């Protein structure tokens, strides 16, 4: 490595690739698209809990402009055509699967960061994921007559 920044960026890239591979392995076993999203969220949360420094280091590098997530997309072995498909939503909001999964990633990262700040337990985090995913599937406001 030419310098410390290059070393850190490389290590974070390896962690991100590892996370992607673990998520892919787990989501490939999911029975449906809905289950895949939930499995992705739970897997990411558990990965972050096992390796919490990854989130803070990646965020710090991204703020500095040293870490560009797009630069490692070419290294990830995922069929991109699957992510360009439209995602059906409760409100018919136009969204691709790529945007949907990106949004889930941000949601899990936020839950993880809040758990660190507020001392939430794993059960609190998994309850939050279950609740949020239920809202994603059914909508926040549910017609009481149905």
C-alpha cells in the first residue's frame, strides 16, 4: 500500500464485499421476494453487530471522499438486471429493486447506529426491523375495515 488511506479503503472494500457475499448467500435461500428483503435486513444487522467498526470507518471514509461505494460495484458478482426491475409498492410509488434494497440498507444502518447510541438490545433491533418491514409490506396506515 502506498499510504494509510489506501490500506484503510482496501480493508473497508473487503468488508463490504464480505457483507455482500454473506447477504447474497442468505437471501438466495429465501422463498420469496418479500422474505428476501427481510432476510437481507436481519443479515446486515447481525453482520454490523459482529463487526461494528465497519460502519463507522466506512462512514468516515465516505464523508472524506476517500471511499466511493460505486468503485467496488464492479467487483460484486451480482446480476444487475435483477435490480433494474420495478418494485411493486403499496402506494404504487415508482421504484426499482436497486432503490428498494438501497433504502433497506440505509434503514438497517440507521437502526444499528441508533442501537449503539441508545444502548438498544438485539431484540429491540430485530423488533424494529420486523415492525418496519411490516409497514413496508402493508403500509403505515391500514384501513380498519379490511
